[in-house]
């Protein structure tokens, strides 16, 4: 493609981008990273949980820099306690699950080292790390794969649970509503995949925040011979 200014982009994701992945989020992010790398210089910083796979060779070959940050392994009891404390502080459960000590500092350092023109956050959970950036920073674009508050409410209505589980589920919906408002007030632009998602996030977005609807596309997985 001609006429497109080549820029330096930093993509930050909650897991490794993988074009051969079976889960949709990792695969969509992998496809996106490779397509962007055809037009721009890309660095990728992603979390990696215990037992999860890293970025595949196609992603590493396409990017100038790919770096993973290992999420420490904790017992189920510790994770549950951390999640409940987070809910009390207005933090959704998935956000608490991906709150990795030290990642925010590494994010800030990589921005200083890589000096991107644009920072692109994949998934709303990564919005929690914008607060670690200095006031003078590149524009931050958030790609909202699934609106958090709307998705949490849908899951609560489909699987509300009983007793304590129901209370936790309802608290998670409320936490997502508060969290999304905070995150959207910190970013400079938002990308969603559907018009339904656009209408959902507009309830939480501050007035004037640019919101673009860009449908995603993925290549078919190779068929084993």
C-alpha cells in the first residue's frame, strides 16, 4: 500500500498473539499484528500466564521486538482472595487476574526505549496499565474486543448462580461499569468490532472520545493433510 506513513507502534496484549491459536482473542490479535507489521514497525509486549504458549514464529518474524512478561503462578485460594479484594476496590475479576506486579513499570520503560508513535492496547483489561505512563506520552488506542460491562451483564443474566455466587457475579457487573468508565477516560481513541459493541461502550465513553468500528477478519487455519 502506498501513501501510508510508516509509524512505530507498540501493541500491548493480555496474552501472546498467535495466528495458529485456537482461541479467538489470541488469533485475532496475531492476525492484526502481522497485518500491521506489513505497514509499520511493531513492538509487542504481552503477558504470559503459567502454562500458556508464547508468540509464534510468524509473529516474531514480522515484528521488530516481541517481549513477554511472565505472570506469577498462585494457588486457587490466593487468586480467589485477590479477586474478592479487587471487587471491593471496584476492579473486575479478570482485571485482578491480570494485574501483574512489575508489568506497569516494564511497560513504561519500553515506551521510553521503543519511543512508539502510537500505543495500541488489546482488550480492556490492559487499560489498567495506562496509569503507569508519563503525562507526556504517545496517543493510546484501546481495541475493545468485548465490551466488559455488557458482556459481564449478559453472563450474569445467563448464569446468575445462587447465594454468594450471585452476589459476586452482580458485583463483577458493577465493577466492570466503573472500570470501563475509568479506562475510557484515559485513552485517546477506541476501536470496536461491531455496531452493537459501539452502542454498548458509548454509555461508558466520555463525550468526544473517537470510536471507530472496524470489523476483524482472520485467515482460515491450515487443514491437516
